[in-house]
C-alpha cells in the first residue's frame, strides 16, 4: 500500500505531539516568538521522531513479507539535515544569517550555523551524486536541495509560514505534474510536517531550525523527484533570487507590504498582526 508511510507517519506525529510539547516545556526548552510569547522549541523535532517511529513497522513489513511499502525518498539527506538543525537549535551562538556565520568562521570561531551550511552542502552533493543519472541533474539537484533547505529557514519568522509555503509548493508540484508518486515517496516526512506545521501556526510551539531546515529539505527532495532539468534550473534560479533577497533585505517586510501575501501569511494564526 503506497500510502502507508504517509498514514503511519501522520498517526505517529499525532501520537507524539503532546508528549513532545510537554517534554520541551518541562525541560525549559522555550523560545520567544515574534510577539514575545514563550513557546516550546524546537517542535520540528516531531518530524524526524515521527518518521523514525513509523519506519519500524514499515521496515518490518518490508523485511518479513516483502511488501512494497518502504519507499522513503531522501532518507539519507533529510535525517542528517535534521541532526544539523538540532545542533544549531541547541548550541547556536549570536551569529545569524549566512553572512553572520561566514564572518564568525573567518574570524576563527566555531559556528553551528556554518557547520549546518557546510554540512548541508556536503549532504546535498552526496545524495545527488548517489541518485542522479548525469552531471547536469547532479549539479542542479544539489543546488536545489541546499537553496531550499536554507530558504525555508529564512521564511520561518512567523507562525506557520514555512509549513504554508511547503503545502503550496506540494500542491503546485502535484497538480502541475499530475503525479502522486513523489508525494507518496515522501509520505514518511509529509505527514509529520503537516502536524508540526499545524502546531506552529496555532502557536503551540516553534519549529526552530530543526523543523524549518527539515521542511526545506523535504521540499527540495520533492522538487528533485518531480522536475526535469529545465524545471530544476528554473527552481534553482528562483530559490537563489529569493534567498539573496532574504539575506540582503527582508522577506518579512515584503510580505507585510503585499495585502494578499499578508492575508495568507496570517491565516490560521491565534494572534494576528
């Protein structure tokens, strides 16, 4: 059953959501959001946790009965990216953004953000080299993975923004390609992303770098599974332009100036601005 990873991971995320929120709050893992509310963070930990929990029955079914339920796209890219995000959430210093992390590294300091950036690049290159059939796709897929992972981190300045962007991208890719296979191949991650995104938009917690990076990693793999070389080149260019704008200017200010984007951005929030 091709949809089984999506179903099981979604159920696992629902089961783990409340215990994770309690664990983070009782452990003092709190962070102030844009309006000063102190929220459990990183609830993005729910995504790899639920995915790994769902992996247990899926692997058993596949190993014992040879069932075709173990389609897990991006496993060896997404999980390590989650680990890098956890490290950044736990040990991040004062440096922020690519420029801040770059400056810290050039001054001889250790930056978890720089580690995350370099690690993501290495993981993207390795996963792309192992999965892509030729040099153009190898280079373009690696670029899309790196840019998507970073961009979703830049977007995560308001509750639910990263999850909404992910949902819109997924719907667009699925309708544009008329192909459900990429969604089903990524089902192990998509289910938990939806649950974590709902918690985020309702301000039950904050995704943190753990969550926003994983959402971006899943989005990047979805692009890689769906697009041809031309589509990948366009996606890489668009992601690069938005990333550059976000590093030089303010994506948040841009959204606030556009009424339609502002309305979509605030949709579903408990506290709207």
